[in-house]
């Protein structure tokens, strides 16, 4: 503190060292000089400072203490601010005898005040331009400052907001809570953070977050708070939507029975919820590690699963972890199927630190797939998968997730678009809807967008989207509008569409097959009964012819009747071929040689207007077939082709080798010889093609065909274990394909010499069994003519009764299918009693092909010579 002492003349008589330091003068330089003249005679702007105006000098004459601030002039000429106190000194008589002046240098204090004002100015300027609301309080909590953003947001005036007026802008339900928080924090002088609703100038309340920190001076003095208020209404709304979305996702995961998993790739620790543990047969409360996962995977699937995990966690590949594998329950030993998907998470250095994903128990689905494979039906089912985090669902979903604009362009899409459509994201975003959607679907898309513009949600909408390879993918959409965009979830249903089409075709094929089977059973039954009718007719006519009864005209009539009966027998054979009940003699047949051998016959049959071409593949394997029946079928197909080319054309017969890896259309897996008969004729329309193999169906007109050619070929192929296919287009031609299984044995058919028909057959007792009396009677006449004694029985049971009564036959001739006991069952029963008994089975069916191959058999109808030859063969074999 600088001290000056003035006498009654107001001249300096003393100054301390502090005064010398303050003024730059020594005491001897100012003694007996008015202080005003030394340090206070001039204003900073250069004007003279009159003594009469000086408050310091007025203290003496006015006898009053004066204090205030002034500006002194230093000895070196610079000005500096000071604070002064001038106090008059009174003598014994009370009159002033001098003045003591105390002076304090305010230079540093003024500088600090200036700096503080400048700082406050900068703070206010910054606060008023800040993007958030800001406020300042004094130590008592009284709000001394609110920035421009506060007033613009709330609409309050300065008078309304100062002090505690800011509380009036808070929501009534939040006001007490906000005040309590502020008062409590102010008392503790601690930072605080609170969210409350703040009234907007529009009158609406919006959520805001208020955060503040205490201020302290350099000396630690508490100065109050500085805080900020941020509008978080949109964020709160987004958080609420996110919470709802997460809850919906959680519910969806629960409903879909999807489990989440999370692997710490560095430590090997792993998070499995109870649902995933259950997939590995582990109790919910048992801790697990990555080793439990590897050990729980089925041994046959471990390498594939490990490779998929390594690809997902490899920084270079970063593949989608997408694998299906079996697990073996650690506690229960149950084998389950699991489908897992996931992705690796990588740090800034590219190192994988986590792998997360989902898992779902697909045991039931796998079982269904196996059942479908066994039934030759293939249906593929997609399972939409979701994860706990919305962005992971976006990344990992197989469904097409997208944000679309009403301007016709995609705004954002997930990776499934690239996987499904084969185009990169940049290309897809650059293409308009019109460029991506199938032209036939444009109008439907326009209609869907109109509904979206009206605010409607569109579900189950399907259109075709272009794939990069030029094909089209059927996508089923769910579309939800929101503002200028709409959100889309699409699923690729192409395979489902194809599967549905294949199923419809398979059902139609099944109906056709059942229809043909019913016709075949009916036809076979008719043919069997017709054989029984023909047998006595042909036997009687044969007897009349051999005995040469009647005159020449009557013999011609008998011969004509026999010819007609033979034609009827051939017709029955065709019916049995269609019904797949024709007796066959399958063997290893060289199809190439058979076709080439028939080329000339087909050429002569089809006539000069038809060009016959034969193409046989090299090294063609032998096929399982009946050569005679196959030749007949081939000849019938050639005649059909000729009739389809009334003005000539080309008949191409091709034999090639083919294989079937997946069972289809009646063909099992295996190797086949494909015999193709193709013409360039008029072809068939769809209706005709659908009925082409029906028996007696013909387009040739009355008297020009039996309608059994194709049906016989169809039955022949099916009976041999193959199939017949017909491809035809009107005005293009028809191609009939016979698929015959490759023979398991090499070609090696002996040509046994025919059994000579003896002039006379040794006599003996024949037991004749047939439920048809007229057939039994006709056959008995033939046997009697051969010199046999014949005992007749109308059933197998009746025949056993005769033997039980003492009849001992030398030979058994029996029908096969009869009410009650069959002929084969009868033969087996009699041979238990008579082990050496010769047996001849007679039948109008071919079922004897399937039972007891060692028994000789004769097919109805038969003539006397055929019966004699069969008996001779039986007796020769016995001998």
C-alpha cells in the first residue's frame, strides 16, 4: 500500500517506499510539492486535470474522507489506474492540519477485470451460436444467463426465464423431479444429468436432456453451474421404436424357436442361451466353451463345420457362417439337426474378436426332407432367420430387405439382394423398378404402389425380378409405406413355385397312372375271361379240323373260324400286354442288332414315301426285353408313324444309352437303353397326347386300327421295368421313346431244339382241375384223344378230396387262378403227398411268372398241338 502525507498546504511531506515504487519518484523529488502536480495533473487523453476537479485534494478543505478510483501519471509518462482513500488529519482544535492518502495500484486488477469481461463476452457469443441451449447460475442456484437457443426454443422472455423461471417451461409431471435434482446437486456442488419434457414455443412438449457441471474460481470458490439442454425427442422416439423392434425380434426369435450364440474368438468363451444348449443335449445351467461346441458336433460333420467357422473368422475371407450339421447330445445322446448362421466381427487391425449368429433345431425339417426324398417329391422350404440386433438381421437375412422410394428406385438393400439376384449393390441401386421387374408384371407393380401411396400395407404381392444370368426370380413381398419411402421384405419363392408346378404335374401323372391302372385291371380281367371262352372254342375247332369232319366247304368254314379265333387270341395278347399281364420271356437282347434286323421290314411296311433311318450308338449294352414282343411293339410304332405321314416323311429309329440318377416318371435309378421312334408327321394336340396310351383309343377312324399299339408298347415297357414317353407337336411330328433297363447278364441265349411232338403219348391218369366247366370239358376231350384217362375237379379243394379218396394221378393239369386254392398252391400240396408228380399250370394271366418258376406252364387259349407239346415237355423233363 502506497502512503502519502500532505501538510495544510497540500504539499507532500512524506511518502513510503511503496509510494516511491508506485510513482517512480523519490521522496526528495516530491517534497514540498503538491501531489496533484506530480502524479495527477493530466488525463490519459492529454487534457490538463484541474486541481479543483481532483477528489483527492477536496478531502482537506471539505474535511471529509474521500475515496475512489483515479488514473495517475508515472514518472516515465505512462498512466495507470489506482484506488485511493484521502483522509483529513485534524489538529487539537479540530481544524484540518493535513491529509493522509492511501493508494493501491489497480493495473493487474483492471487487467483481470478486462480479461474476465472479454471472456464473458466470448462465452456469451459462443453460447448464443451454440447448437444447444446453455445456462449459467450463481452459487445460490439463481439462473443468471440463458442463451439465445433457450429463448427461441421455449419462447420465454428474459424476465420469465431468469432465476427459477426456467422451471415453468418444464412439463408439470416432470417439474418437481427436475427441481429436486437441481437443488440436490447444487447443495452437493456435483455434476448432474436429467431427462425431462420441455415446452416448445409451438406449445408441444419435447423430450430434452439437461446436463451441468459446477464452476469453481482459481481460489476454489464455488461460482455456480454451467449447463446445456439438448432436444432428444427424436432420439427418444427412435429408442422407443428400437425397443419395440427389439422386443418384436425377441418374440419372433422365441416363436420361431431360434437361438442366439456369441463366441469370444480370443478367449474361446461362449454364450449359449438354454435353447441352443438344448440343441446339444446340455442342461440350461451347465457352462459351455467352444470345445463343447466342437465335441458336440457329429463326427461326420465336424470338419465341414470347423471349416465354415474358420472361413467366418478369417480376416481375408470373412465368409458368412452358414452350415447345417448334426449334434450328438452330451447328456441324452440324441442326434439332432441344427442350422446355424453367423458372422465374424473384426477390429480396426482386421483381427476377429467375436463370432455371433443364430441356430435353429431343424431335426423335424430334415426328417421331412428324408421322407419327401423317399416319396420322390422334392419341396424346399426357406426359414427366415432373425438375430437379436436389427443390423445383424439386415446383414444375415436371406430375405430381401429394402427401403424403396416412390420415385421408382431402391434406397437401401441388404446383402440378400446380391445373393438372390446375382448383382452387386451399386448396380441394383442404380436400376429402376421398371428395369428390374418382368415386363408382364409392370402393371401389377403400378397397382401395388398406388395402394402404398394411399397408406395401405401390401402383403403377399408377387412379381418377377431379373437375375444377372438372364433368368427371373419370383419374389413374394410385404410392403409397408412410411413418408416418401416404403419398407419391403421379399422372399424368393422361385423354388416353391417350381415345386408347386412339379407337384401339380406329379398329381396329374398319378391320376393318369391310376386311371390307366384301373383300365389295365379291367382289361386284364376281360382278357382272362375271354381266354377262358376262347379255350373251348379253339379246342373244339381244332378237334373238328384234325378229324376232317364235314365236306370241303364245311372245312373251309372251320378253318376260317380257327383263323378268327387266332386273331382273337392275338387281340387278347395285346390286351394283356397293355395290362402288364402278358407272359414274357425276358432275356438279354442286343437292341442294335434287333433294330437293324427290322430295318428292311419297316421300310417295306411303311412304303416308298417314308424314308427309314436307323441310328444305333456304339457299344450299346444289352437290354432286358422279350425280343418277340419288342419286335411287335416296334412294328406297331412304325405303322403308327407311317399313318401319321400320309404324304411321306422320315421315320428315324434311334438306340442310345442313358442313365437316370433321380427317380422320375416311373423310372428308377439305373442305366437304360433308350429306343426312339420319331416321325415327321402331323403330330398330336394336347388332348390326343393325354389319351394316346389308352386302350382302344384311335384317331384313324373305324376299321383302320385297334387302338392297342401304343397301349401294348406302354404295358410292355412297364412290365420290363422301363417306361414309355411320347413327345409330340402338331405339324412337327411325334417321338415315342421306349426306355428298357440294361440287362444284368450278357447276351447268351441258348437256342434249344424244340421238343419233338410224339406220335403217341403214353397213357396214364391225369387229374384235370379248372373252375370253368366248359374249359375243363374241352381240355378233357383233348387229353382223352391223346389216350389219357381223365379225372376232373372244379377246384383245388375238390382235387385234394379225390386224392384223399385214393385217386393217384400220373400227371396234374390245373388252372392257376381259381376261387379258393390256386393252381400253384394245389401243385405244392399234392407234391407233398406225391413228390414225383408232374405238373402243368394253365392260366390266362401271367402271374405264374412270379411264383414257382420251376413249374411248367401253358397260356390260354391253346390248341391241341400246343397242349400236346407242353405235356411232352413235362414228361421229357420227368424222364
